[in-house]
């Protein structure tokens, strides 16, 4: 019941976004076109106003995807701390509403728990733009996740054999970044686990 209502809210939001609100219906646009043509005399090529070329919005953000830096670890910590703070508050709100049989507030709390605004707030706390924040979190989470998977595989069999199937979590990273990740592993892994645990526990609300 809890997640069914929450999923309904998300599906409604996605469907509204896909409908293109604010766009005139095609029949109205077609009706307006002849009127515009009849009231405005045609212009020659010389009289037609020059149109500036549209900016290239598809140009890649080179700063967002520059290689991981040692300073990015601090950004990850600050961002994760903010995300955890907001998600925990939303989770507490939903749990309290559930206990009070307040379904509307419960759904609101669950929506806040997974809102994009949580990630945006994490980026602001980290002091970087959203694109760079996404790159940092994905890069560090990949390292931490790979380390976890390697450890699990090592427990399942002989370390020498399982090593053949393990991935290098630090592949492509600068030596100083690898050293920083290793020295701060426990701190970073704890934050990642806390964030994931709050989301996982929401299933029981």
C-alpha cells in the first residue's frame, strides 16, 4: 500500500512531464498559421531579418568529467553528509506519519526521500555543480562498490582463484588519488552505506 501509492505519484509526475504542458494543441496551431500568413506580407530574402545560429548546447562539459582529484574526496564527504541528513529527515517524517495513519504526509515524506532536490542539495554542500557532483559520486561509489564485490568473491573461494575474476577498483586513477582513497576508505564507505541503508529501510515503511 505504501509503495503502491508512492509509485502512483511518481508515475503521474512522469506522465505529466511527458504530455508537454504549455504547448498549444496542433489544431489551434494550424488554425493560427493561415491568419498569420494573410495579415503579414511576404518578405524577400533581402528583407528577411537575420537569425543568429542557435548556441551549441550539446557541447561537453569538460570540467564535469575531468579526472578524479584528491580534493574531490572532500566534496564527496560534504555531499553525502547533506544527502544523509535530508533523507533521514524525510524517512523520519514518513515513519511518523505512518504511525499516525496520515497517508498524505507519509507519501510526501517518501517523495522527499528520493527527490532530485536531495542530490542537488548534496552538490551545493559539496561546493560543485550538479554535473561534477554526479561524476564524483559515481566515480567514488564505483571504487567502493568494486572493493565490496572483490571482498565478497574472496570469501566465496580461494583468494588466488577468485583474484582472476576480480576487477581493479583503482584502474585509471592517478597514484595520489588511489593513495587518498585507500587512506580514507573507511570514512567514505561508511557514508555510502548510511545513504544506501536509509533508502533500503524505506521499503519497510
